[in-house]
């Protein structure tokens, strides 16, 4: 794959009327991006572009024209403080992009070598999109030459509070067995091989824990496409991971196809 480095400046009306005034800053920005590319060993000739406009829509348009498979962005905002401050660019792309979006939290530590990027963790939520998510995560792990870890998490405290006097066997045992069956079914439907884990923890915490245990470079999750306000108020898993996590998050927006011929991300081999 090749990388295209893009910087989009939000320009006001005055700057649009005075294009010569942008020549100097644009050249400085290009030089800065070139220095970053050299520092991080991007190949010679890596395409660098500086644009003005709305960052999310401009990035989406460029990625669509280039048939890009992924957009990689920083979380933005004071993300270690609150999920509500997740950058608007990342938040918009996570909900609306027609291809997977990789969001890098501010606390992410760049891997020292390729080994730190090989393994992939995938969150299984018991939804219709689980098989597609697992196929995407498996494809990424295969491309990176690493292992895939599938995780299903449940919060027993929340369920027990809702049903405090449930008869029969311990509720936690029932939940755990149900979660194991749900995860096994999702793996079977996706047709992928993965090391499966079921954890009695909130999903963001469970996914981060498994990623840390296995030195994973990516966590793959789905987005339900809520509005930014809704995602913030509900503390959605992608938002929590992107704003407060330590591992880069691959978010599959609701309208992002993985089918051959889609012009965007295509599974290299498809389900086994």
C-alpha cells in the first residue's frame, strides 16, 4: 500500500478572497509534512497535499477519488479528559465515512518496530455487523502477518442491578456462557480463525486489556452511526476507545462496504 499525507486547513472567507496570502503558509506546511514523512521512513516520493476547507469532507473526497482503503486521523481534542471532547473531524469520519477509519488516541505510543503493529483485536458486540467486523479484522491481521484476537465483553454489574433477585444459577455464569456462545457463533458465521476471549468488563476496558496483553497495534470495532451528541452522551465504544484509549482504533462506519468492486476497502481473500 502507499500513503497519501494530507493537511486540511479550515479557511475563512477572507483567506479564500486572498489566495496569494496562503502561498507562504502552504509551502511551510508542505515542508513540515515532508520532514514528518522523512522522520517516520515513508518512501521517497510519498504524495503530500495541502488543502483548505472542511477537514472531514475534504479528506473523504480525496480518499474517494484515490480509492483509498483507510483514512488515518488523530483523535484530536483534549481526549484524555473526556470523550465529549473527541475531535470533530475524527467523530464525523467515524460516523459517516464510506470506508474504515483509523483513529489514533493521544495516549497512543508509536510501535518501535513492525512487531508492535502485527496483532489485531476485534470487538464482537452480538450484532448483525459482527461477521463483517471479524472479516475486516482478520484481513488486517493477515496483511500485517499477525494474530487475531476476538473479544466479547459484558458488564455483570449493570445486568445484576437490573435483575437483582433473578432465580436459578448465578447470573454471571449464565451471562458468561451466553457470551461464549455468541462469540463462537460470530466466528463461525465470519469464517475466520481467532483466539476468543470473553471478559466480564465494560467493552472499552476489555478490548484495551486484551490489546495490551498481546501487544496489538489495532482494535477493530463497529459504529452505529449515532449523531456526535448521541455518541458522546451514550459513551459509545468507538468514542471511548478513540478518546481515552491507548491503542489505534479501526472503526467501520455503518455505510462502509467491504464488497469487491466497492472502490474502497476490499477483503484480500474473503471469508475462509
